[in-house]
C-alpha cells in the first residue's frame, strides 16, 4: 500500500460523540465513514463502544471477532492485526464487543490511561486520510481516549430542548479535555439528525443552535428515513443498501461539506 506522505498530525481524526443516547451517533459514524470513502478517501472506522453496534452495522459479526479494540488498547496485539479491511465496501473497521469493558478496567491501572488510543493511531495514521470514532454514549475512559486522540468532534443531536441541555454538558467536557489533555481538540460541527423541518419545535431549536454555534452547525441535516434505519440490520451503510435514499444522500452531502471546509482551512 502506498503510504500517505503527510505527517501523522494531519490525518483527520474525528470523534462522533454525544452523552445522550438515541441521537444517531452510530448511524452517523458508519455512514460518514462510507460517504468519505465514496469521495475516495482512505477511512478507518473505530468502534469505541462495547455494544459493538458500529461493528455489526459495518458487516462484522462482533461475536465472532477474536481480536478487537480491546486487544489494541491493552497492547496485547498490534492494531494492524485487529483492523478488518473493508468489510462492507470502502472503509476499514476496528471492531469492538463486550470485551472492551474489561479493556477500560485495565486502562484505569495504566499510567498512560488517557492516551492508549492515540498511541495506537500513531501506528496506522499514515495509512488513512480519516479516522472516524464512534464513542460510547457516556463520558467514560473510552470516550476520553477518543477525544484525546481526535482533532475534532462532530456532535449529532435531535432538535429538541432536552438535547440542548446535554449539548451544554458535552461542550464543557470538550473544553476541559482541550485545556488539560489535547489542545488541538475542538467542536468540528453540530449535526442535526432525525430532522423534520415541518416541526415548529425543530425549527426553534435549530435557530438556537445556529445563534450559538454559527458556522459550526452543518448546513447538511439528516432526515428520518426508513432505508437509513433498515441498513444496519443488513450490515451495510445506507450508500451500499440504497444509495439513492434520502438518508444516503444526506450523509454524502455531509461528507462533501466536511471536505470543502477542510480544503478552506489548508
């Protein structure tokens, strides 16, 4: 494989995070990885959640994985031995299952407990343009590892008032990690999921988000879409399940928006 000549720091490592569950976090991680792959980017999707939903939704059976993120972050095996090559199409997967719970416990006893994931990425980042991390829906040591390793955080959220409260908490967490452990970390964007512009509450919350976050709120939004919801049960991103569905097209638009802004920053 031809190596990327950019230095490791320029590989774009993105955490998909929200401490509130049910906001489309895993759906976003899988479909963003696939959409960036459609744009010919080399992508690694990292499942950092012991539930293993991103693993299953990418076409890997978590129950049959003999090597997972657990072995990588505890340095029992090389990350290169753990990565699954393009199981569902156009991106690699670093899988996870319930073993990752034990990995978090082991990390707690390590002096470098917050940087285990980052040290793993240093070994493979030259092979990828993007590393997309699906974080657990809690602020635990696995989430901290993801944020320490990342340059940016994409926050998927529904346009409802309880989501705004959770967003404030997550924003504080990101600021704390940025000041203490990773000065490069920033909110890369706010992504509106399960979006219905016909709903007045949706529009009111969306307006508040734009007022507070300005250009950090993506123009792209993800609609409620049956095909998008069906795709994970087939172990496929929406693009490979029904590339003309509204959900697939929305994530392609998001990937295009991310690539456009990255070019403007260079």
